[in-house]
C-alpha cells in the first residue's frame, strides 16, 4: 500500500470557531481567572452527571491530590486501585503517605476486576479508585457494594468517562466522588483542566478552600464592586484553580460533547469491523453489563509480533500511537518501596506488553481508519 505523506497523530483536539470566539470573548471581558465561566462549567457537570456539586481544577491530578487530602490519608493508609492507570493517581496516593494496593484487571476491558476487590480490603483501606478505562465503565454495583460494606470512599477515575454511562447512570452520578480530566487527549479539552463531582456539600466546600490557598471567598467576589478584599485562612491551601479562559474553551467543547462522542463511536465501530477477524491482534473488550461507551481510546493488544516492532512499523506508515498505560507497579519507585508485584497482577502483566492505542479523535475521516487498518494488516502479515 502507498504510505501517506502526512502524519496521522494519535489525537488532535477539535477546536472550532465557537471555542475560539468563547476564549476571545473571555479575554475581552476584563475577567480571565476563576470566575463566572468556571461556575457555569461546573454547573454543566452537575447537569451531565446528576451530582449536586462540581468543582473545577487546573488538572485532574490536582483534583486527585486534594481528594486524597480531603480523605485525610495518613501514613499506612491504603487505597485500592488498578496498576493499569495513569501514574498521577498513584503519585498522589504515595505523596500523601498512603499505600496503593493494586488489584488486577480484566485483560479484555483493562478495567479493575471487581471480583478481586474485596480480598484486597484491610483495616487500613480508606478508598477504592476504579478507572473507567478508555470510556468503558467499571462494575460500579460491585464497587459500591464493597465500599458500603466496609465504609470506604469511592473515587471514580472518570478521566476517560465523559459520556460514559453505567446502567443508565453517567460517571459521577453515583452519589460518590468522580474526577474528570480535560487534558487535550480527553473527549473535551480546556488545554489542561479537571473537575470533581460529588454528592457531599462539606467536601465541595473543603475542595474549594484547598483549591485556592485556603481563602474563604472567591477572588471575583472579593474584587467585585463593594466586595470585601480582606480574608482569613484556617488551613493552608494550594493554587489549583481553573481559569475562565480555560472554562470558556471547556464550555464551547462541552456543547459539542455529543457530536464528538457520536463520531468517536462511529470510528471505533469502523476499527472493530475492519480488525475484528484479524489474527495477531486482540480487540478492546466491552463490559458485559448495560453501558454506554465514550470511546476515549481505542486500545488493541498486539499478540502476533513484538509490540515494539509493531509501533516502529506504525511510525514508518506515518501513524501515531500511544501506550495507555505503562502499569504503575513497574515504576522504579514503586518497585523500590513494594518490590515486585507481577505475580499478583497476571492479567495486567499480560496486557502491559501488548497494548497500543490507535489514532482516535473526532476530526478523523473514515479513510484514516481504513488506512490504519490496512497498515496493520500489512504489518502483521509481514511479521
Ligand atoms: C486515567 C487517568 N487518570 C487521571 C488522569 C490525570 O488527569 P490530568 O492529566 O488532567 O491531571 C489522566 C490523564 O491523563 C488519566 O488518563
């Protein structure tokens, strides 16, 4: 086949005139940091998830950090999570002095294996963090049941789950806490950004305080006409707020979420149709329970040839790729603290050396998918 001249990236954000106009209007408005647009963006998340509270952040990681602090994690506390997740979650757990307790995944969906969670609960367990991997929801009924039984917090890692529904409920709508990300790879972007949705008004208040130095009142209220510019701090906080410039971008993107996800689903369908029967490649599995997939990523597993050789070939065909994720139990610092955990994580190990994320973003054309599929067929047939 003829190799394309232009590079097809793993992802390219879809930024249109509405996004550009929204940002320009904010720039002209006289208020560019956290303010009314962040509030509107937060309200949109309450609407989407059904959660009564939403707080925006400069990243999902910042939100996760504050959640760990809000939980009061201490030395020796444990948090149950898959190792097949982004490093940020594990970094924040460890930074708070707590211990990540890794539970194996389902090889096909890359989601936490719910049947293994209960055995990982100890007296020190404080929370479970399921990841809705690539936009396929984790088994929330089981997670919530175990959390209820042992009085644990549930923090859904919904970074991939904008538009993900589990049995008719959107991620973040379970009365617990969920963390979203707006990194440019995500289903909508603010450049960088994150959101926590929650059912707990006390938690919301604490997160808002920790998000901005611990200062009681928002800056846009302090500096508004007749506002009181004085403030007190009861507990030292961070500088983790989203800006209105970013929220302007997010609001315009949010209005296109359904359009984006419809296109993602079509593209994923084309990949599945074209590649399903191919030997040497395992398709992304989908959960057995009723759900709606947001197709944040399309992650295949290469079984026919070495994954490194496969990626090298993709590059020769001018195709981008990613690895979501290098599993966290293999990181040097984790090994140094906890030793080798491979035996406990057999399916994670199996998937880890095989996974490759293929290009998937709403601006892709059908022929881009066909090109990738033809290239993969050639690569695998040439060994
Ligand atoms: C599963 C998962 N969790 C958390 C994060 C962290 O989000 P952010 O990049 O906004 O800090 C990401 C982002 O890549 C992610 O993919």
